[in-house]
């Protein structure tokens, strides 16, 4: 009898050990015993989905609806679920002096999003403006367009508010507190940037960014990601199409990123997928391949170039390694705004962007 009880006790202990082992390995996102290669959290970045000018006529949102809806479906179905979708500008055509027209386009875009499976998926949309949203016909950012953006996209900039106000060290002409801002998520810090503030097109508030990142590092954040519409360094075949109108200001901004060990700046604006390390260490990934026609000057032979439509997924593993993967689908042969494939985008590029 004692032997039977002892064997039964051992069996229970063994079963318990198996249960504990399964419990520790089941969730790859938490716990000291988790798989070090498991994904702790991830996020998606895409930009430049708006149509070209002639095609935008008659489309309320002026978005490439086929590609946009396909992205929404893809991202909503991802497993593990990304925490965020950062839409890095040029959602709509904009470029107008007519705030009523801009309002109509933005509301049309929001209606597409709300009708998609993404809002119910648990993925948080974080929207930031591009030059097409804030600029007028003269291609200059104006307060009226900023105000329309802030009103219509308010539900998707709820993490904003801690950015710089009027004046300050960056001498800003309008309140940028909900256009340039930051927030923490788990062990990461995110910078959401407006690269065309009123009175300072092609610039970012570098003094505020420096103070913000210094404070973030003091809090002990392990990863930092900057996201804004215009890249600091443009695609090689369009050398004047990044934050280079003022090279001194661009270099000062980039030095702040490098000095604070920022893993990557993710941007759009150039209509292409392109990854590079402009000065070493910090990566720059251009995600302007959301559905606007791929730039005619793109050279597919340049390393890191992708000419597909799609998005980028950035994943942080339990061990702290960071990976960026470009997912894409071929541009439709029938035309860039033609029906998108019924199947999800496939991985076209992968690179580790852990700070080294």
C-alpha cells in the first residue's frame, strides 16, 4: 500500500512538472523561461498609399483602396498580433488650399479603416501626417491643414500631447504637442514625428527630441524607434528628397539618434522600400511602398531596395534582438490601383536591426 501511494505521488509530481514546463514554454512573450527567440512584441509601419493626382479624382479617400484594404486584412490576421500599425503619412492626396476637400479625404480614409477588420483586431492605429496632409498647393505646411488633421485623426493620435508647444528651443510656429510626441510601450520608446511642421518644412524639432530621448534613456528604456514621414537620408537616386534642405539640421538630428542608440528611424515619402545604415549603427528603413506608384527613378539593383507594395514588421524578441521584415506583393500588372491579390503579402526582406 505504501509503495502504491509513493508511486501515485511520484506520478502526480511528474505530471505537475510536465504542466509547469508546458506553461513556461507556451507563452513566448513573457517569463524568464520563455523562448529567447520568441517575439515579445512587434509593430507594423507603412506609408504613402495615396493615389496619384489624376487617379484620385472620384475616389473620396484619394487612397489606393485595393492595396489599403489588403494591408488592413493582412495586419488584422497576423499572429502574433502586432501592438501597433504606424501609418507614416500620405494617407490621402491632399496638397490643397481647400480644407473642406482635405476634410472629406481624411474622413473617407477613416471610413475605410473603420469598415476593415483592423479596429476590432486589437492592433492600435497610430497615424502621423505626411507633406500631402499638411501642405497646401504651394507645397508648404499651413496651420489650417494641421488643424484639419488634428481634428479628423484625433482617435488615432491619442498617445500624443507630450510634444513641444509653440516657441521653445526649436522656435516652433504652431503647437506640435500632438504632431511630434513620444510614448513608452513595454521596454521600448517610440517617437512619432511630423517632418513638415508649419514654418519649418523638412525639419524635425531636434532640441525637443534630444531632451525626450535623454529622459527616456534615464528611465531605462531598452529600445528606441523613431517614425516620421520624410526620411533623414533619401533614397540614393532622389538625393534632394529627404531632410537635406538643411544638412546641418539633418546631421544634428541624426547624431541625436545615434548618440541615444536608436535602433531605427522608419519613414516613407520616397515611394519604395529601402533599408540602410547611413552612418552605421542606427538603421533607416523607408516604407513608402504602401500603394502610391513606385518612383520611376528607383534602381532595383541597389542593395536593400524593394519595388513591391506592402509594409514592414519590426519584432523585438524576448532576448532583446530586433528584426525588421519587409512584406510585399507584386504591383498589379493591370495598373498600380488595380485589384490586389486575394492572398497575404509574403516576406521579401529580413534584417536584424539590433543596436550594435
